[in-house]
């Protein structure tokens, strides 16, 4: 089961997994996508790479917004903490198990913050 604690065990990677748009995933991100059933999130990140490939450090955040009886997700990307969001996309429904997630994209590698 995917939990914040299960993600914290990843502090580096032994293998890189090829992904869309020339991106690579670390062990932790591969675990996240598999256990959290959120390859859709990685697809969103990949879909913005052609437009934002020149941004060398990307901070991606997923925030869950509880609406009545459903969970929506808001995904943002910025160049760094405190900077203006360059990407913001709302997903009207998700069953993603965490309320918040932060990922980095550095040199075309998607990684957990604990793997940085």
C-alpha cells in the first residue's frame, strides 16, 4: 500500500526506467506509479515536457481538493519553491491515496524529493 512512509525509504536509485518524452523514472517514482496506480500523473508531467524542456529544475506538486463526495487533484509545476506556477491542471476526480505529493524533474529524470 502506498503511504508517505513507504516513499521515504527511497534515498537513491539503482535503476532508471525509460518513460515518455525521453524522461526517466527512478526506483522510487516507479514504485509510486505502480503502487499508487498513478501513471496518469507521470503522463501529465511528460505531456508538458516539449513546452518546458528548457526548465532545468521542475518542482511538480499534486494537491488533493476534497469536494463533497469526491477527490479532485490540482497539479502544478514551478521552477522552484516560491516561484509562479508555470503549469496548473485540475483533474476532476482521482483515487490517488495521498493528499499531497512533491516530485522533481531534473535533467529529464523524475524523482522523489527523498531521492534528490
